[in-house]
């Protein structure tokens, strides 16, 4: 499986007070959310991307104050026909 390397300073860990592993999981989740929002990944693939079940991923989306209905609502699609 291909990997993506994102360089960051150690102060990012200090600022957030997180362990390296926790920060990496959070960044992976946020990337999956963004890819889901722009419809590059389905819900299942986004969950798989960050190694979560669909249910866990949906729960975390809600915790991040994101509504799946709003994200997937066709009126927000840039390819929408007016």
C-alpha cells in the first residue's frame, strides 16, 4: 500500500498535547473526512482509509459537528444543475 509522508515540527505535538500516534490518527481521520466531503471517497472507503468501522466513522463525523446529510446534500455539489 502506498504511503504519504507529511513533514511537521515537533511543536505541533507540544501545542496539541498529543502523542505522535494520536496526532497521526487525527490527521488521517481529518484527511478522510475532507476526501469524503469532496466526494472523492465513499463513506465506507473513508472509514476504511482511517481504519475505522463505518459506524465509528459516522459517530466521529457527528462529534466533529459534521452532518452526513449536509455533506452529501446535492445542493452543495459543485456539479449541481441549477
